[in-house]
């Protein structure tokens, strides 16, 4: 299974784990509601999935892998 497919298939459980983890990140998380945390990670996961599905040239892959 490709990572993008795994993330898409497990988004709900990833969100629950993220919310639990994010709540430990004080002070950053203390100003975010559980709904805000869920919305934040959902947007990030959606972006990651679409980015992983997109075609890239070898040059683009090299650049992205180096941050």
C-alpha cells in the first residue's frame, strides 16, 4: 500500500492520535480547541495526500527530498 493510500484510509485514527499528541504541546495547543486541532491536521493530511499523488520530475523529487 502506498503511503498516500494509507493516510487516506486511516485519516480518522490519525486525527485522533494527532489531537491527543497536539494537546501535549503546551503552550501552543492551549489556545486551540479540539475542533481547531482536528481541522488543522485534516487540512495538512489532505495537502500531503494530494502532494504525494502528484507527478514530479526527478529534479523536483531531489529538491523536495532535501527540504
